[in-house]
């Protein structure tokens, strides 16, 4: 042991007055503490201690060894509370993990306490989702699968943005600086995994933009699409690609059909996926009298260029045959 000096004073003033329990110590570096422990003979083993550790700031320590090294919680004389740190820089400063159980919330109130935003776990054991809300409305939602929903609590993909209000159904990406560059939207495709990507294969889709509409019981149907597709030989520093434009047919069900292609040589094909010239236009197999402009056809009689006027006209306005 050591030379222990334990002083305690209890003041019991007249009836109706406050009662104080005071620990007083004179001199510097004198600890004023309440200690909890056990003793066997002259051996004393202390567990928790509560006190100011004799510093000049009158900070309050909750410690397991009677010193700052064992401090688990500190209340600074300015009011900041530290858990896992003896130097809290905020009203509550935690060094370590924090658990909020039973679908608890973290609320952030306005300066007049009239309103708040919150973060909360809204799920169960099998659905540990996370919601970010303004007032009572969930503004952003992260599902158990990691999908993020903005304006929806049922995200159907990695990022799902939804709005029932016309004015809010917009997206803005603003960049303001002295550079000539602006935002890039990158679609990245690899085989393998994200951590260990491997080389893609010819005809892999590099990225797709789908334009869909709700068609009833069948749900959302793609009415048009733009696709970036790899083509040619794939090698190190070499990924040739083509861009294709698709529209859905006026049928039940609609069939998404490729209408125009820009290949890796810059050739444009309309009605063909393999243009052999700067512009290749292939007409449908129906009669050429239905075409406004037609270059080539799969019909028996082929014509290089047909320009026709009104449907009632029987003769071509201009025709070059071969």
C-alpha cells in the first residue's frame, strides 16, 4: 500500500436547507476523489474512481485506475463531455464506436428547437436499413442490400431517384470555375470483380441509358435506349466501341429494336447495324412507295435513291436506279 489520506465532510444545516457532501483538499496536485474498491487487511484494490485528479481545471474524471490513463468519461469544466478521450472538443466527443439500439434515432434540431432532421435505423434483424429524414419525410434511404433511394424507401437499384412532384423531378449538376471542362459521367465495364477487374469481351455493353414508361400490369417498359457497346479487338490501351440507338415497336408487347448505329470507324448506319460507308441507310422490306428517303432495300427490285412526294402520287419525283 501507501500512505492513504481520506477526508470527508458532511454538513447537515437547518431543516429546509441544502445538504452537501464535500471533498476538500489543500495544495496542488491533491486528488479529490470518491473511490470504490475492496480491501483485504492492509491491501486495497480500487475499481472505479470519480474526482478531479488534482488538476487546476476542476475537470471531473470517471476512471478505473485513479489516474487520467484509466479515464473512461471526462466532464470538462467548460461542459464538454468526452468518452474515450480526455480532451473533448465538442459538447459530446466520443473516441470509438457508438451503438443506438431498438431503432433509435439521432436527431438534429433547429436553433429554436421547433424542427429537426434525423438519422435512424428503420429495419429489423433481417432488414437493417438506414433512413435520413427531414422533418417526418425520408429524404434518403439506404437498404440492407446497399441500394440508395432518394425520394423513395424502396430503391430498385444501386441508386434510385423518385419524385411525385413535377418541379422536383429534375436533376442538376453545376460546375462553376475557370476551367473549360465540366462534369464527366462515366460508365465503367470490366469482367472479374471491382477489386480485381479483368479484360472485357467484344460486344460487351459498356453502358446503357434506358427511357422507360409505366405500361400497366407489366410495370415499366423500355420505350427507347442508347447503348455503348465494345467492338473490334480489345487489348491493353485499346477498347473500340460503337454507339447504338433503339426504340420500342408499336406492338404488344413492344420490342426494343436497334434503329441507328455509329460504329468504331465513325460510319453511321440507319436501318443497319453494319454500315460500310460514312452514311448507310437501309429501307424496310415494304414497298418503296412508302419511303420518303430510301437508299438500298432488301426487296427484289433495288434502287439507289428514291425521293417521293405525297402518298397519292404514282410517280417518283426523283429516282436514280442501278
